[in-house]
């Protein structure tokens, strides 16, 4: 489940591409501090993976998780992990 980051020169944002390689899933979304934990659906591609892009402000670290068919899943290649009392579990970290 790789994440790619493209820092924009024109504004203090980073175009982050979230990719989930779960070919058995029906629906995948990403939610985190950067979108007020509102699920942003990722588009299913022909190869069965899911992909989506968000422009996210830089100079911060964000907690996030994927919702894969309703189950919360962490990003294996995250920039780190942080325990979240509300979730009662670790969240993935995205550092920009």
C-alpha cells in the first residue's frame, strides 16, 4: 500500500497519492486528520487496486487509516505509527 508524495512549488501543499493493493476489496477509503476523519473514497482500478489523491498542507504530521470494506487498516509503509486513545489502536502517520 504505497504512498507517493509530490510537493507543490506553487503553494504549501503536497499532492499525496494513496494506493491500496487489495484486489479482493469492494470499497476502500482513506480518513485522517487531513480530512477531519471523513472517509474519502479511493477509485478502484482495472488491476483491482484502489487509488486516490489529496492535496494536504505541509509542515505537519497527520494520523490516518484506510477503511477496507468497513474494516480499519493501517498503511504498512507509513512514516510511523501512533497510539490513539479514541481508536484504541495505532494509527498510521503521514509526515509532510
